[in-house]
């Protein structure tokens, strides 16, 4: 199966992508030539460095890395110092390719960061989770090039699915279980790989750490915003992986990739937010700027939607795919997300104004009711589409449509099943019946995860 190959780009001299203008992949010799040798740090020095450069997790949540390290140190202190390090390279979001790009083109940088952390913590192993075969081959080759010395490093291919990047799902996948969330919150810093306190962070986070450890905090802070120093990786338009200092205008990033903002720009991937043209013109690449517009950079996906495609059709495609990505453990996710996708289909097929109300009702009924963030993120994606494209939703609901075909510009995995056609509009009697059913459902949609709550009343079972 041919997977999308990232196309690399940069604003200003790159750090993470350094040397890749000359070669396709930096092997061990090339890596050491470009980046130099790696220093060693104690745990307190690691924490101080991460604090000094305000290193945040680059997988979406943006949690401070120093706090993660401290939590593992404390937890390991209660377990005779035993702990592990996990690199999360399970990039299940189809609009993101940045971790894939790092592991394909410069795997030693990521391994350096993980080994640096592992040695500082006295960890027993470093495990790397990926979901692409070509990425696994690149990482396995890098591990072989480094030889057997030091902390053992391994790479595992886990399930290629949207929720496989959640922390618990990553640990499950490496352990040989289905890569799905646990259904209840367990902090990996308390219990992760083999039940050990585990420092789990995103691929880019470890690569940034490797760069910062070599440079030192002060030089690292010399680019980007003073409040968010350094560079960040973005995936633009689903195929360009761009390294840019923070603070650069969003429009400049799009322009360098030969893209225009079009109707709107989705920032933060399929759990992200659509920015309207006015916000796009003012926004810069930073947490603070995105926050002003109610958005988050998340894992760095930036997706403009061109003028010639139907935004409702694009939303419906992604909503159907997200619904199919449920891990099947929590009713509001397993049942609610397909119902939400179905409701969007009704709008698309001219279901009347009430079909839009239906979409909003389903959004509200899935929120805060999953054991992980998948239902909330999907509901947020639909809400932001309703807010960004109200005229298109109304035009479709009233039957005329927006006059544009759905071109499928928002990326989905190459092997994803073609999304099902939306169902035909319901007749009024059927709609009444469905509303009745909706009321009945909402009466028992009170639990979180069936597994977590141990709820005997639920009739659905985990599919995995
Ligand atoms: S909310 Fe959905 S994806 Fe998350 S654990 Fe429950 S069923 Fe799985």
C-alpha cells in the first residue's frame, strides 16, 4: 500500500529538518555530521532545560514536558526507580504527517531525545510506536545502525486508527493488545509500559529535546516568540511538512506551500477549528494567537478548503470517517457518532431546518460522555463547521444545495473505505419516530465508558 510521502519545507534555516535538503534520510553518520554528538543530562538538568525552553508536548495537548518528567521521577521513586520511555509516533490523524516525516527522514534525532530522557531517568527501555511499515523500517534501520550499547530501543507497529495515538492506546498497542484507549483514565506516569511509570511523549517533542540539549537553552530561545521559543512542525494541506519559527503569519505559511486560504482554514486537524478569512489574515503560528480565535495548533495540522468544494460534503465525509474510528467501548461514542454523521447526511440531502437542529442535538448528546476525547473532539469539529458554514448548511437543508461538488480535499487514509452515501431524507413520520428514539437514548446516555463504569444496563459490547 502506497502511503502519502511528506514533502518537506521550512521557514528560515531548519533545526529538526536540518541536512534534509541534501539527502532523503540522515543515517547515523549523516546525522552526527549535521547535528554533532549528544550530551548527557541528569534528571534535574533535563527538567531545567525543558522548563527553560518551555517545551510542550507536540502531539496535541501541549502539556509541559518538564511536568511529565517530574511526575515520572516521583512515581519511579516509589517503584525502586524503575521506569520506561515511550515515543508516540502513532500518527492516526490523516491530516498530520510531521511525526512520519521525522521518523522517515531523521529517525536518529528522535531516538537521541528519547535515549537522553531514558538515561537521565535511568529507564529500562525506550519503546517507539508507529503505524506505518515504511516508518517502522526506517526506525528499525536506525536502531541497528546505533548498535547494542546503552538503553535498549525497540519499535512496534500498532493499529493504524485515529484513536491509536491516545496515551493508553499507545501502551496497549506496544503491549500487543488492540491500540484503543483504556476506557478509564490511567496516567502513564503512574502505570504505563509493563505497568512501570512511563514518560510518554510525542515524536516531535523528543526531537526538539535532542536539538535543545545540543544547543543549550539560550541559543534554542534565539528564534521564535519569547513566550513560545523555538520552531514547530506543521502539516499543511495534508502533504507539506513545514518547520517554522513560532510567530510567523499563517498566511505566509500557506503562501510558501502554494496554497490560498480559500473558504476557511481548519487548524488542529479533525478535532480542530475552522478559521474564517478575517481570523486567517490576523493569525500567527503560536498557541497564544490561536487561542484568540478559539483554536489550538494541536498536532500542527493546517488545512485550507478551496472555494470550489462543498464544505458540508467535506464535513460529512470526515464525520462519517470519525464515527467509524470509535473504539466501540462507550455508548455515546459507538452509537452517538454514527447517529451524528447520519444527521449531517440528512442535512446534505435536504432534510429541512429541523435536520440542522437534529445535528446540534446529537452534538450535545455526545459531549463529555466518552472515556477519551474522541466524542468531544468530533462534536467540536461538527460545531465549528456549523459556525463557519451556516449558509451552506441552510442551503442544503432547504434542498437547493450550495451548487458545488464535494471534491474530497480533506485527507483520509488511502485505505479508508469510501464513506457511505448519506441516507435519503426521512419522511415526517419516520422523523417523529427517530426523535422519539433520540429521547429514549438520551435517558440512558449518562454513563461514560461501559467498561469503566461496569454498567450492566448497556446492551452494546466492545467491538474490539
Ligand atoms: S470515547 Fe470512543 S474512542 Fe474513546 S474510549 Fe470510548 S469508545 Fe473508545
